[in-house]
């Protein structure tokens, strides 16, 4: 029901109440000059003897339920009989706990094992087993927080401003393989010098013991600043149009650490007793800045409410890829040497920082169910999904075709015809989704 209809209804009821009150008043006796009544009729009187007239009835404000779009904020009044400047709560604030999951990322085969025979751990060889990589890798569930605060600019809530912030802080997953579990541990790649499979081993019986560790980190945050304008409002529903700006920041990091220790007196005299720590790190960052527009609607059922919000943002995604690699070698005599390049990150090839700008689209939707505890406090829970059309992720930036002449302490091969590894700058889509619970305050 529109505000105009509500006001007309309120006015009609008020006039009806007034007419009923007037009808109940006793009629005045007819004027006469013939005689004076023996006894005057009973009438309510004031102290001074004046007749008291009952006050006309009025229709007071009927407060509607709270609005999860602005948690805890009443929709307004349903047709007060007289003009009023009290149009409901003006400010709102909410805090939520997030339990989300992000899309898995694709990884090439990074760790293999196999029989203790040479060639060892080559992809495609009989007995070779991929221990890590070669498929999508999940990060599990992420815990975070979302805060939202806003206000109506004018007293009767026709224009509002709202800011929101969410963050899934750094979460790290680490997987480690040791020679105690797998006597043979290798890192496979393709040798561009020969065009054949190859590998670097971190553990082999009688030659070396060691471990290979893979650590994956993710951090996803964002904020928005929106204007809000009611498009359609009734006593049990409201629909707002929202628009403004949005910023998203996705940071991910993949680190592979290899730590072999070569046995004294092994078949490689130049490596006898030497301990190595080789590290490859692939970092990506996506920074989206764009304009957003959407709808935010709520339906009320007593103290319960259902809120559905949907929006789409378009803008620029600034993509950054940073690749680092190093090797630390400590000989049996205690001499330490630090060299650039690990295995998959090599000098003169893909080590460095690289950037690119791409157009991106970010649709988002969410649904919340709320319950109004008091006039100022609401609890709610729901589901949110964010989709990002174009991002860079660490696993997609790993080139497993290598020039062995660039690998520190590996050996030499035929001269490569091209520079490898490269920076693929491969792009993919991304999503984050999950449930949340929160509490909202309004005043």
C-alpha cells in the first residue's frame, strides 16, 4: 500500500471517529419561554458549569517491522493522522561472521614418487605417481568478518549512504612430503633442451634424504560505498535501488620448498655432504575497481523478514604476478652459497614482477533471514555468492617447461632454442560463496 493511500485511510478513520463522537453527544433541549423545567437534565459539567465535549479519536502511528536491508531500521509509519517528522531510525550498523569457500585453483604436477631406478619420477614412466598437483587444489573453508554501517541523509529516509567492508584474512595450507614417507621424492618438468620429461630429485635411497613442502595462502577482502534510494515501499515490503563504487582485493601465494641433504660419499662427489634449500614462490594479486548498481528488497512477516539483494559491478582489474626463486647451498665444510633461481622460478626467464589491466565483471547476490529481537536489535543469517569474471591465480602462472642450463647446480644440456620458463599470464574466473550469521543495531 502506498503512502498516499495510507494517509487517505488514516484521514477517513479519523473523520469517522470524530463523527461518531459527535453523534453520542446529548441533544440540547428546545428553547421555550412558556415554563422552566422542574429539573434540569443531567449533563457533564466542568468546574465552571460548562458542558464537556469528548475529544475526537485519532489514528496513531503503526510501526512496521525492521528492514534487514538496513538491519534493525524500521520501514516507517503507516499513515499517521497528523504530519510528523519521525520517519524511523536514521542509522544502522551490523557485524557478521563469514564461513566461506573460494574456487579451487588448477596446479600442474609438482611432486612425484616412483621406483628407486633411473630415470626417476618422470611423468609417464611406469610406476610414477603424482603426489601433489595435476588437478584442482582446494583451500578449504575460510573464516572472515563483514561490517556494514549507514545512515539516511534526510529525516524521512529518501536518500541513504552505506559503507560495507568484508575480509577473509590470510589462510595458509601446507602439505609436506618427506623421505621417511616416500624414499623417492622428485619434482617433474619437461626439458626444453631435449624435449623430453625430466625431474629433480629431493630424496633417493643411498643418495639423498629430504622433503618437499607446498604452502598455499589466500586473502580476499573488499569494500563498497553505496547510495540507497527507496523505489517502492509498503507496510510489509520495501525495494531500494543501490549504486556506487566497489573495490576487491584478492591475494594468493604458492610456495614450493625443496630441502635435500646429499649423503657423504654418494655417486655425485661434487654434492657429497651438501644441504640444499631451493624455493619457488608465485604470488598473484587482483585489484578490482568499478561501478556497481543493484536492487535490495525485503519482505516482512511480523518480527521475521526476508531480504534479497543482487548487484553487478563493472570496471578494471589490475593484475600483478610476482615470481621469486632462490637456492641456498651449504657444503659439508660449512660454506654457504646463495644463488638466484629455484627450479620453476629461474633467472633471466620468469623471475620478476609483471602487471596487466583487464576489464572485469563482478555479479553478486545474497539472501538473509532476520528476526527482530527488540526495536533496535536484530539477528540474521544468510548466504552470499560473489563471482569475478577474470583474475590471475598462482597455479596458472607455473610453466613446467624449463631450460636446464638456468637451474642452479643441476648440470648442463643442449642450448635451448627459446627462453623458458615464461610467465603465461593465464586468466580464469573466480568465485567466493558461503554462509554468515550476524547481529544488527539501529537507532
